[in-house]
């Protein structure tokens, strides 16, 4: 009994324990469930907050991206709007221009119609007038037309004269340009060197003692030499040198050759001096002949009499204003030949006339008259072609120009004699004029360098590009040209050439 009670009590205790345990488990489960729910709620709140942040950040970034994406579109839209406005304005402007052009076209058409009507009326009036004139004057249509033309010519005579003067001036300018081109071409094609003759020659002595031999006892030798040659012997303090001075280049040449022979021989006495001078004269005569033949050959003039070529050779020892006459004549022959070829004249006659134009100077100190008249008589004596005589006799305008070759010879003479440095009396003025040109142009502000070229017919002015602009160059050129006209004297015209350039230099290493 008691066992059953015990068992029952144990069973009940077990059931109670199980029930208590279950109750405890339920209570514990409820407690844990509340804690989990709280944790879940907390995490849910955190997740919501984080989601809200993410959404806000995403919305912000979306707005930024949308703004960045829409900015070019808005800019393009603004440009398109602006372009459309410009196009609209341009279309409006073009429409306005088109309307103006249409109006002007209508005016032009009206004027053309009026002109056509006026022309038609004028033709009708002219025809009626011609008929009336024919009826009144009993003239034919041709005679009436001539009468009408004569009347028109009288009415517009002044206009016709002005037109003819313009055409004449234009033609003269064209001819002058052509002549200038021909002269320039001829001068450039001939590049002979110009050596001005001097009035003295120097002879080198082998030693200082030779001066005593040349002077001789009481000056006998030097007096005999001066008497035989006709030159002045100048013995100064210059070592080993004697100067021979004479206005006659032929005498100077004979004296120089004779003195060199005496010095080489060493026997200097009056008799020997006279003998040597005479032999030298014969040798110089042979030289004169050779010079004349060489000049004729160089100038291309053939068929001259040997005596005439000998006279021509004497010009080698003759000067005119410091210019060697034979070289001047040869140069003239070349220039005249080129000019004649360019102008279609007889080049052979022009060359011969130029070569022989100063032949009278070979004997003008022995024969009375001008060298032109003397030369004309010499050429007539030796039977030279009359066309050559006509060409040479007018080079100083003593005779009229009867042939084109005469004008060519005169022009060639002016070119050869007028070349810078050709004649001694013009050299100083030439150099002074060039210096004045450069100094005058150099006084202007901004000018760096000035060069006078082309025989003083052109100056090149280099300016500082930082001080002189392109527009100011024109004013500077006019100012320089005006100063030159007002302050300097010069033949012809002077070209003022302004040069402005920028230079940039860099090195690649």
C-alpha cells in the first residue's frame, strides 16, 4: 500500500516535475522570445535607418547625376536657341537685302527701258534731221552724214583733243618704259671695269743710289731727260721711287718706258738718254698700232684702213675727264651694238660710229677745229662708209640726227661717260650725293640702316618693326621722298624702298 502510494507519489512527483519543467521551459522560452523580438526590432530599426540613408544618398547622387547629365543638354539647348535667333535675324536681313535688290533691279530695268527709248528717239531724230538736212541742202545721205559728223566733231572738239592727249601721254609713257628697259638691259649686259687715268706715273728704283745717276752732275741728266720726253721728273723723299708727271699720257708712257730702260742699262748720260727716248718712241708707235687693231677687233669693226687703226690706237694714250678715250670708245661700241640690235637699227654702223666717234681727239692738238669736225674729215679722207660718218658726227649735237644710228651713238656716249666713277670730275659729286642720301634717310625715327644703291637712284631703308608699323611705312616713304626733293639736287628720280621685317630665331638641340 505504501509502495503504491510511494509509486504514485513518485509518479505524481515525476509528472509534477515534468509539468514544472515544461512550465519553466515555457517561461524561459517566453523570456528568450521576448529578447529575440527586441533584438529583431532593434535590428529592423537599424536596417530601416540604414536603408533611409542609402535611399537619401542614392537620391542625392541621382540628383547630381541627373544635373550633370542635363547640363550639356541645357547648354546645347541654349546654343540652339541662340543659333535659331541668329538664323532668324540673318534670314530677316537677307529678306531685306533681297527686297532692296529687287527694288534696285526694277529701277535698273526702268532706266534701261528709258535709255532704250531715249536711244530710239535720238536715232529717229538723227534720221529725221539727216533727211531734213538732205532736203534743205539738196545733199545725198552720204553727204548729209558727213555734214552731221563734222558738226558733231566741232561740238566735241575739246573732248576729242583731251582724249588724244591722254592717248598720247599713255603712249609716251609706254615708249619711255620700253626705252628704259632697253637702256637698262644694255648697261647691265656690259660690265666693263672703269679705271680713271691719273696725271702721274711712278717708277721704282733698284736702289737709292740710282737717284744720283738720274739727276747727274749739276742736274744734266734729269734736264736732258725732261727735255727729251717733255715730262716733269719729281724726285722727293719717297724711298726708291721717282714720279713722272705730265698732262699728256703718251708722253708719260714714253718717259716711263725710256726711264726703265735707262735704269736697266745703268749708263745714264744725255746722249744715251736721247737715243733711248727715240727708240722708245718707235716702240710706242708699234704699241699704238697694236692697240688700234685690238680695239677694232674687240669692237667687231672690220675693214678699217691701217693708218686709221693707228690713229685709233693713239687714243689709248688720250684721256677725257680722266677717262681713257680708247676704252671709252670700245665700251661705246658694245653699248651701241646692243642698242641697235634691240631697236632694229644697223648694229654694224652703230658700232663703227661709236668706236670712231672720238677719232679726232688723236690729232686735235695738231689740227685746228673741234674733234668732231677733225674726225669727220679724217673718216672722209679714208673713205669710211657715209652712214658711219652720219652716226658719229652728231654725238655732241653739232650736227642734226639724220639716222637712227646717230641717236644710238649719242645715247651710248652719254651712258659710257655718265657711269659712276667713269669720269673723275663726277666721282666726288657722286660719292657726296650718295652720302647725303643715306644721312638724310637715317635722320627719321625708327630707321635702323640705309643703303644707297643703283648709282644713287634707289635707297633701301630698313626700319625697326617695333617702332614703325605697316601703315606708318607709307607715311615714312612719302616723308623721305619729300625731304629728298626739297633738300637734295639729283638727276632723274630716286626710288625710296622701305623694308620692314620681323625675324624670330630658335635653335633645335
